[in-house]
C-alpha cells in the first residue's frame, strides 16, 4: 500500500492557501515555475542496509544505483530544488519527494507534507534556502545554524497549520519526532551536535513558545513569515531572532517585541545575543585519560 496523490494534494492545497495569505505571489516565484510532488518513491538500492553498514557519501550512493535492480522502501521525504542533483537526478522544477517507507507512508502524514512544502517556500523567499550549504565556520568553530533554522521554520509552520507542536506522530519513528513545546527548553549551544533537525530545537522551540505566548495569533504567524522573508542565506539564530522581533514590533508594538525578545533569550540567543557554543570548563572538572591502545 502507498500514499496516494489525493492525500498529498489535499494538504498541499491547505499549505498553498496558508502561505498565499501572507504573500499572494509566493508560488508564482518558484524556480521552474511550478512545484512538483511525487509519492510512493522507492530506490534501487537498500539505503537502510547501506547506512547500517557504515554507508557511503550521497553522490557515490546515487552513482552506485542499479536502475534495473530491486526497488526498496526508504523512511524519508525531501524537498529538491530544480536542476540536477549529483548528476543523476534531474528535476525541471522545485519538487517534493515522499518515499514509500518501510513501516509507514509519509504521504499520509500532514506534518511531513507541510514541512517539505515549507522548505520550498524558504528556498523561494531566501534565495537558495537559509543554509543551503550545510556547514559554516566562525570564531567558535564549525556549525550549521542556518540549515538548522531551515528545519526550524519548516517544523514551526507545519505545527502552526496543524495546531499541534509535535511533528510526525504518524510518519516519523518515535525517536525522531520533534516536540516544539518540549521541556526543559532546548538551549542553543548545549543542544548542538551538527545535525540540522536536532540542532533546530532551540530556534523552533523559541518560535513556538512566542506563538503560544500570544495565543497562537495570526499576527505572530505573519510576523514570523515576514521575518523569514527578510533573511539572507546562511543567517544565524541571532539574525533570525532580530528579524522576528522587528516584525512583531511592526505588527503588534514594542511591548510585544520585548516579550518575544525575552522568550528568545531563554533559548540561548535573542536580538542582541548570538548563540554561544563554547562552554568554559569549571575548576574541579576532571577528564578521563586518553586510551592510546585504540
């Protein structure tokens, strides 16, 4: 069994109406002029087994695929910009791809559908996505905050459209579901492990708590959308917070903006404070000896 075009189309139409309420021209600006959506994808390579055995880089995996081989399910979905991916996957326009999973079908999960649709919106608004390049470097080291922001916005808008802060109750395995209202708060820096979905929690959690603070108002949704539209590629959490606070100030006033700024600060960054990823070692902390035997 597989998800049908009807389920995906229904939720995509919901998403189209939602984002067009903020920007009526948003979907006329997609690269390639339209958005393609495909369901029930399978791959002629067992990626789950390959991953369990150490895996290869993605480009090598695509090149190793046997087009005449068996087709395997894969527990994932993704947004693909128009163009040629790794020289093997050519898409004439921006695309959403929903695989046939091993145990569930993402095309039945509205969280997944709306999440991937938001990636297409981000790609259009920010000119190549917030953090299309996964890793960046600054004075504190390597990070992928901007790619994590991409995932945070995709989670937030999917959650807002569905009125539920938990992402993927049906289509995502328990250990990978994300709860934007999770407590204790996921704090910037402490949360990071350089995996974009995991690292997104301090930013998506801040957006959701601000949304809740203002009774899930449409003005907050609009402010977050307008802030997103002002970001440059590879923006930081601080830049995203600053843009969001500014948009809230414009729509709801200075007191609301100050409340939002305070809530952002609970997650480790706000309109003036960057995400600190370096922690001082306390006096008295000891380290384990290094085992040189391997």
